[in-house]
C-alpha cells in the first residue's frame, strides 16, 4: 500500500464548557476516508501517540488523538521514567471517569464527522496501555465498529472513576474487537486475558485476541525498553486487517 502524504495539526474540541486538545493527522490527497480515534497511554499525547496517529493516516484514514487528561492536566505529556509512570497512573486511575472519557471520545468522533473528508459512519479506535482499557470502553459506543485494544490493564478488575469493571460492559460492544497482549506482561495475567475472551464469546462479539510470546507491557512502543519488534510488526498487520473493514 502506498503511504499517503499528510497534514498534521493540533485542534481544539469544544462542547459546552469543555475544551479538549487533540492531535489530527489526515491525508493531503483529496478523498473521503474512514475516521480513527487514537487513545493515549498514561504518558499523554506524546511522540509515540502522535507517530501512531500519523502511521494510521498514512494508510488512508483520518486519525485523531484526543488528550484524555485534558480536564485534569491540560497539555500533559511526559516520558517513561518511574516518576513519569507514577504521575501518569495517578491521573489515569484516580482522576478520570469512564463517563467523561466516553464523552471526550464522542466529542472527537463528532469533530471527525464535521470534516468533509471523513465518512460519517463506521469509525475505528485504537488504544494502548491505559488507552487500551479506554478502547474497550469506547467499543461500546454505537459509532465504533472496529476496536484495537493493546495491553489494556485492569479491564477485568476496575473501571476509571470506580464502579463495576469495564468487562461487565462487554455486552454493549456492537463492532469487532481485536486485543493484543504480551505473555510476559505482569500487569495483565493470562487468566485475565482468558476472562476477556470468555465474555466476548459469551455475548458473541466478533473478536480476535493475540498473545505474543516474549512480549511485555508496551511491546508496540519503539520508545520504550519493552519494545518487541516481532510482536509489534505482527500486531500492526492485524490492525490494518481490522481497520480495512471500515473502507
């Protein structure tokens, strides 16, 4: 597939008194493309998330990455030190709420719908780490028809802001979900991946789960020590297959 030349920018999504920044990448070439929402790790819309957003756009999609911590820490972006991880986890698990995250994702989808070069139905989403968990939530939105969930920890045990685990919402998923997990990821034991698969099968949700030998948490991110080129390359091929359903 020929990669598209891109236009990239940061946009402001507005709704009532809420303003959310988002990184937008879209093909320069005239056309109408499916829209994809990219969901960040605990590190903000950093270079890795911007690069993923651009990689997706180069394939012929309009991709947008909303800042999921905008309500609590506008402009937050950080690296991968232990201190960075500590503050990112605090924002993710102590200060976000599932309802607000879903509202912000819907805001991003509505922005995409307002663009003349975006198809108005059948959106995709992809998320990593905390964003992988949020992607499982986003899969419950009627507009989301294809979800790529990368190593989303805590799906079976909790939900942002508290309440029943995100897994209990599996029945609400209306599209196809692909999950990507590393077998060496201590934050997501294999039993939890099995629980996710059991629920997806129970409610007959179209899905595929990929478990990679030797891969740890963050295996897709080439800015982290846990990067696993082999697992990342296979996962990227699977993501392309998944999102091709939207064309």
